[in-house]
């Protein structure tokens, strides 16, 4: 701690000896006392001394205070005192008023002291982890001092503390819980803590964003009243800027989470003449800056365009334009709103088209672009506001050829309002270009140059613009008037910078002539232009005029590089010779290099927004710096090229032009085809609509036709009933009423007959299969068991066959009866049709209806006759099949009888064989008894008897013999 002792030695007035001893005693009590109350009182005393005697307390007590945080976590009061003491030691916040005469070195010394104590504290990373764990405590006396201490650590040594928090487990997540604290003091200080934590650290910014920070912060802003809220809203907006600025991942997450839509209520401020407090202005300023962060030109183009699209779709751009055209808005808010609208519409066609349609609430209504241009060319307006309007106009024309054409068209003779009632954008630009205010000259020249940027068509169109300089004199072209003013130089008395007007005009002419050989020809056609440029470049002027010389060299170089050699006196080669004679190539290139070497050139090339501290610094335009960077090298090469190389280059250019013409031709063809496709798509959509309409009409007509049919049938039935009492005509009418029912009944009966026929056919096939089974069973083996089973099955099947034959016969009889009935009905129908044909003719439409019905009935009758013929043929086939079935049944009955007789014979033989077997068994039992008795007698007489094994073997042989020839045993017996 030598550095701390050095700091102590450098203090003007150190603590008294008694105070140092007191601090030492208190530290000893904290370290050695066993009672918690003693330690708590000692830490409280150290806290009271830490503000006045910061160095002594920090040197002697820091280690003991950290130990208290580790060991006494159960007592929130002592933890709170320890955290407050550490905060007083580390923080550089001075609560006491400091006299104005106090030297600055004391402040620096205090800052060094805070950073040194912070370094001691975070040297052990466990201390920061311990502090993060203490923030989980809900007790106010622990959480709030912990938040303040961690914020102070981040302010002192932010990157080191950020790295420790980043690697600690759940470190950032613990801090995010502070935003959900119900106590506003802790929540608000938590926002300040996250501000310090997220500053310049992309990794922590991503973690905080994915911990739902956007949702919570937007909720806080909404709860606090959006732009009408207090300083809490300001802190939340600063934190949102930290999370989103230069962080593409968070910007995409913000857009995908639909948080852009929640920004719209921020700008619902209305047309208010009062109520703009300082805090509200600050909040709204930060809100506008947050919108600009999302659509900044430095962001990736895809991300910017998607945010611009979302802002238009949710109505945010419309709300910003409302503020833009409102009255009573403070100047700084209006300026920032113009800058914000500029970047929201920059390079996005839909937003640019909408901005072109916005009108100011004036009488008569004027386009917002015209109103803004009026402010730009008005020298009484604030400088920052004029710069903002210029930026807005540049963003409106950026990559917007349609808008460029609209601006240039306001300068053409055919579109200028002859009455002079309304002022157009082109007239305002011309007025600013030729006014006596040099700043208006520069702004108008740059704005007009942006209307020509990368648009060869508008460069050619602008050549048509004619200006009336004075009464009685012929009109002069805009190009000629610009060169005239340029040649006059300082002769005209202007307000502002001397070179600002000439620099603006030269930038306009360089932009106009680049990539436009026709404009170069018009410029060279004025014989005074080239001598003026060579004279300006050849002179040796001061430092201020060197920039003008460089721009003149650039303009002359463009006249050489884009020269199509259409003017004999100013061909490329002649202009090069002129430069070599009057200026010198090396001198020309040196003067050309003055542009990029200028100090204001590098500043303008960094950002598209014209942001200058004062009008004197407004020299270069951002887009013009790109043009200089592009042309400086090629002009240098063109100056040193020979005529042969120029010819080769011209040939290459011609071929390239031919290729470009082919490409443009195909582009035009594709554009025309796209238009045709759009027209065809529109036609298809209209035809689809017409088709749907026609389909609905058809369905309506079908329903009407059905209604007419129903009405017709009702009338037909009523007509039949009315004509029942007439003669033959009444019979025909009655037949008309009954005929469809009879035909339906006949069809149903025919269907039933067909079904019956199919059933009979299936039954016949079943009977055929049964007969085949019987035949196969007859030819099978003569085993008595199988024959018995077959005989039983056959008898059952024969009985079933007989029953089915009886049912078939009855069905055939019924069908024959039905057929005769149908034949009689058919005859009756034929008679009725003949009677109907001979009936009395009916007048009008009834006669034609009856004629069509009779033809229909005749057709149906012929179909019925055909169906009856088919039924007769089917009946004949059924009768033939019936006789065949009868024959098959007779043959099967005969085979069954034969099988029955054979079965009886086999049963008799089986009974005889069973009886013989029973007799043999009885004889064998008697024989065994006799043998046993003989053995016993032999034993009694003393004769030897054979062993049982031999007897058993003999018996076995005897049994085998008996089984082989039972007749021998019987003979032996």
C-alpha cells in the first residue's frame, strides 16, 4: 500500500492523531469482538467517519469490512453499514459543497483514490461475486447499498468489473431481477447499474437483452408516462440506447420482438403551444435518438430497411411527420425530428413516397418538402435547423429516382406554374442558388446535386432549364448561369464565407458533368469556360483558394475523361495539350490532390449527415467525397494517357456502351413484361371476381329452375285431376298421373327378380360343391370310421338338399306367377298408350307437353319389354339349371344307397371279429391257469422247474408265436 501512503503524504491536512487511533480501535473491535452488537456499533462508527476520513478508513478497514460481509450475512443491519462504508470509500461523489477556489488537483486526487480502492476490492474476484450474492437479499438495507456499491465499482473500473460479472454464474441474471423490484428506489438505481454494466460491452448487452430487458424497460417507460415521465424515463432510454447502439443482434431482436410498435405512443404529443418542460424535451430527444439508432446509415442495409418498413407499417413515421408539421414544437426537438424522419425514409422507397405526399397544415396546403426547403434557404433560420432540412432533402432523394425526377420536373418549362400562386421545390432551389447568402448558395447547390446523383436522365433533363436573368434579355440556361456566377468570383458582395458559394457551384457542376457526355459538351460549348478553369488552376493563390483550384482541376479533368470528342476545338487530346502548355501535368495533378488533403474532406467523408459546428466548416458534402474518391485516380490516368491509348479506350467504351445498350434493351423488355404480367394478373383477378359472380348467378338460376320444375309438377298433377271426368282424354291424363308410379314399381320388381336369380345361382354353386364332395368321399378309402362319418354327413346334406329343392320350386312358381302378372300389366300399359295416342288433340302448350310425355312413356315401355324378354331368358336358364340339379340329386341318391349297403356289410364284419377276439381272450386265460397248476404239481413231485427268466423268455416267444399264429395255440390245446 505504498501508493496509498504516498497519497496520504500528499494531502494538505491529514486526519488528527486521535481520529486515526479511533479508526484503528474501531477496526480492532470489528476484527476481535465476539458480540454482534459491538461489531455492529463499530461498523456504524466507521461508516460515519468514512466520508470525512476516506483514506484512513479505506486503508485500515476495507479488509475487515469484506470479512464482515462474508461472516455476518445473517444480520442485515451490519451488512448494510459495511456496504455503505465501502461505498463511501470507493465512490467519488461529493455531497458537500466545494468552494470555487478549490484546486483541481484535489478532484483528480479523489478520483485516483476511488480507482485505487476499487482496484484493491476487485483484486480478489470473490469480493465481486460476494457482492452479487448479497444483491439477492430482499432486505432494503442490504440490497440498496449493494446496488450503489456495484454501480460505483463499474464507474471506477468498468471493463474489469464487467469481465468479472460476465464470468460469474448467473451474474447478469441476478442484476436483471432489480428491474422487477417493487421498490422504486432500488428499481431506479438498478437501471443506473445496468447503464454502467452495458456500456461498451457487446456480450453483456446481448445477455441483458435476452433476459427480457426490452419488455421491462418499455413497461417502466409506459408506467411513468412516456415522454411526460420523469428522470426514470430518461435513464431507461439511455439504457435502451446502450443495448441497441452498434449491436446488430439486439437491434434484430428488438425488431423481431415487435417492440418498434410500442414506440409509437411516445410521440403522441399533439399540437401543443405549452407544456414542454425541460424533462419532456430531454425525454423526447432521447426517444428520437433511439429511433435513429435503429435506422442509422451505419447499420447493415438489410436491418435498416426492415426497421424502416416496420416503422411505416405501425404508423411511427406518420406520427413523426405530425410532430414535424405541428406548431409550438421547441426548435431542438424539431431539428432532431427532421433528422429522425430523414433516416427513417433514407433509401426506402415506400417511406420516401409517403413523405412526398405529406402536406403542411397551411392554407392552401403545401407539400412538406417545399415548407422545409423554405426554411433551408431562409438565412434567418437557425443553422442546425437548416443543416437538418438539407439532410432530410438528401435522404429523400437517396436512391430515389422517382423523387429526383419530380424535383427536376419542377424546374422544367412545361411544369412551372405561370400564375405564380404556388412555389415549387425547384424555384426555391434556384432562388437559394443565386441569392446573396453564401450558405443558401451552398445548401441549394448540394441539394440540386443530390437530385442528379447517379441519374443520367435527370442530368440531361436539367440542361433544358432556362432562366430569365433580366427584362429584355434572352433566357440563359441553368448551366450557363452557374458558370457565369462562378467566373464573377468575389465581385458580387455576399454574406458569409468567400469561397463557400464557389465550392458549392463547383460541386454541383462536377456532379452534373460526371458520367454525362452531353452535359460536358454543353459546358465546353461556352468558349469562356475552359480558359477560366485553366487560369484558376495556373495561378498561385493562398491556402483558401487552393481548394477552389483543386475543384477547378477536378471539373476540367471530368471534362476530359467524359468527353465524347463531339466538339472539334475541345477534343480530349487538345485539352490535354492545353493543360501541358499552360499548367503542366504535374502541377495539375498536385492541384487536384488539394481536395482530398483538405482537413474538412475527411470529416465530411465519415457520415452522411451534414453536421458542422458552424457555417464556416460547411465545405464538403458526403456524397461528393465519394465522387472525388472515384474520379481522382481515373482522371490522373486520363491526363497521362497517349492518344493511341485514348482510341483504344474509346473502342472499349463503345463496346461497353453497346453491351450496356443491349442490357438496357433487355431491362426494358423485362420491365415491359413485368407490366404485362401485372396487367394480366389484374385481368385474372377481375375474371376470378366475374367468375365468382357468375357462379353465384348460376346457382340462383338453378334454384329458380328447380322452383319452376316443382311448380310445373304441381300444375301437371292439378291438370291431371281436373281432366279426370273427360272421355279418352281423361284416361290419358289419368295415365300421365299414374304412369311414373307404375314404372317405378315395375323396376323394383325387376330388381327383386334379379336379386332372386343371383341367390338361386349362388345356391346352385353350393350344391355343385356338395355333390363334388360326395363323389370324392365315395372314391376315398374303405375305412369303417371314415365311411360312417361320410354316410352321416351325406344323409344330413341329402335332407338339406331336398328342403332347398322344395324352396327353389316354390320360388320358381312364385316368379312365374309374377312374370305372368307383369306381362298382363304390360299389355294394359300398351293399351293405355294406344288409347292416349288416339286421344283428342290439346290446344297450346298442353298438347306439346303431352306429346313429349307420350314419347317418354313409349321409350320406358320399350325398355320394360326388353327387360321382360331378358327375364324370360333368365327363367329358361333357371329351369334348365333346375332339371340339371334334379339329375345330379338322383345320381347322388343312388350313390348314397350303394354306400349305405357297403356300410352295413362292414358293420357286420366288425361285430363278428369282435366276438372272435373275446373268445380267444377267454381261452388264453384258461391256458394260463392250467400251466400254473402243472408247475405246482411238478414242484411237489420234486422235478426241476425252469427259471423264471427262461420261462419269461419262453413265454415271450410263446406270446410271439401266438400273435403270429393263434390257430396253432388252439390246436395244441
